[in-house]
């Protein structure tokens, strides 16, 4: 597999919850919980199962940060 995306995270599937159109895939990436929402069709094509090793590829156009109104955190 070759991809131009550089944000790749090795993870293990810990659960797949299928809805009518969307499947939420919960992953463990070295102790960090990740969740990907994908189509049920894509989940079926990937034949995802608990314990499977996967690569989460993150491609986002924005990352938004927020801070408290009081910089001291109060």
C-alpha cells in the first residue's frame, strides 16, 4: 500500500459497531483510543474484526484548538 498521506497511526481494532449506514470502528493505538466512522459497506469490504491490526490514516483540512476565556484556566 502506498499513500501520499503522512499521518499514519498503527492501531488494533477493539470493536466495530454497525449502524444502518455508518460503522464506528474503535481502535487502540498504543494506549490511545481512536474512533473512525466509515460506511458499513467499507467496513464489510475491509472485513474488519476485533484484534485486527490496521493503519489509521488521518487526512484533515483543519485542526481547531480552543482555550478557556481565562488563560490561567479559571
